C-alpha cells in the first residue's frame, strides 16, 4: 500500500512514519512544507491512502490559518480529483473546529472540504477532531502545555499554571498512531460523523504539573512513579523525552566500606525496593533475619554462597550462587541469613525487598547463621 502523509515532519507525522516503518510499510510518500511542491502531484496520483496531517496552528498572521488549513486541503483534494483517485482520506482536525475562533473556523472549513470531497467522489473520508495530544517529539512552547511543562521542569525553568483546576482532554501520541494505522487497515473507531482515539484522559493542569514535578524529584528519592496508572506511565515517558541530553544520567548514593558497598537503586510505594550489593572477596554480609520483610537475591557477577538457618533451629542450609548461572534465591522471613563471596573478585548481587527501607522500622534483627 502506498500511503501519502502530509505534515510528515510534524509531531503526529514523525511518530506515525516511524511506526509505519517499524511495521514494514515501504511505500510512504512524505510531504511537508519544505518538500518540493511538484512532488505532490505524483503522490496524489499514486497514493492508495491519504493521511492528511498538515496544518497551521501558530501563524504570524490570522489569515494564514485559512491558507494553511483550508487552502492546502483544497489543493490536495483538487490533485486527487485530477487523477480520479478516490482513495480513502483520514484528515486531522481539532476539537477547536467546534469553536468560533480563527483557528477553529479554518479547521471547520477544512473538514467541510473533505466531507464534500467524499460526497462528490464516493471516496471514504475520516475526520479526526483530535484533543490535546502529548508524547515524544512534541514541541514545547508551541501548542502543548504538557510539552512545555515537561521541557521547562526538566530544564529547571519555571512554569505558569494560571488555573490549576482547568481540565484538559488528552490523548497520547502512541494511541493516536495506533488509531491512524487502524484506519489504514479499515478498522477505524468511528463515532457518529467523526472518528476518535479510543483512549483519552481528562486531567487538570494542576495534576499534570504536580506529576511532572514528582518525576523530577524521583531521581533524588530513587523512586519510580506508579506505572499501573496508564496516564502516569505515558506522561513519565513524555517527561524523559524532554530531558537535556547532558542530563540522562544521575548519581546514586553508594554506601561503601572495606567490605564492599550497598546502593539503593529503586524504591516504590507498593512494589518494594531494588538495591545493588557489592561484596569484596572473602567477605560475609548479613547475619540477620526479618519478621515481615522478605527479599530476593540475584548474584550477577562473581560467586558465593547464601546460608540460612531458621531462628529456632541449628540446621544450616547453603545455596551456592554464581553470575555464570543466574538464579533467584528467596529469603523467607524467620530465617537468619548471610551471603559470602567465595571468589577472587568482587561479587555483585541485585537485591529486592518487599518494602522500602524505613530507618524508623528496619525490621532487621542481628543473629549469626
């Protein structure tokens, strides 16, 4: 299938084309404002499907709204008619098309052109009145408060929230791309006169700002957001895409002594804590037990032994571990335990605990194995 995509270098276009290429689509005609205009004629002749994303939303003059959102659409449809090409068209519009402002009027006029084209030619036409879209590759300080907030907070710049209770209707770019590909495959999500993305979120500006600030703070706290919430997960991915390239990494606090080191990596409110333990050759760590805290040990480098003893028993159990054979060892409650490095090099162990460490209630009781 040959697909013509207008606005190919825009926010939606870049994401859509990247995913189409991931899926093996080879016949993609990319048209943008800096594309040789003469190419559009041939694209309109050959296209089996048109995804019309080109538009203007931040012009210098109001007159450019109509020129970009109506005029170019008219040109596109005229070329399709010239070649008697009645291929399907999916056109990007905006919820602003229902409003009485210059941008909304221009989007509404573009919609009417596409709908009339469908009536005249019999071509299948799909109109998407997209709400606010967020995700990677969206320009800050352009047309997305989410992108602006993510960029500014990631770059230690202030943000302005005039009304924290203002409600935004949001869709995520991957969900937009998925819907447009569904349309390509004849499985569009059509509701009445318009098509829409099946997944959307209603969130206040204040909630968005607070979440993004929490993402920034999570580096200091070694925490991660609640990824079970789809909006939080998608917003977090968006925030990371706005990090300065010089700030992808961040330091952790390594608690080191002559035995090795212990470093907290990730803490969560509901999934426990992950840490990295390094033991020097011949060193034994542990010799304690827990009432409720349970752990998982995974030796990823070096070799050693994990020993257990039920606190009321004299029987010692031994599990030999090595980075050459990755296996997880559960540390049950009520068993005192230790881990000894039996090798000649540092032994590295990934440790998970079912709760983040609380110095006020460590639930760690010394007892030699």
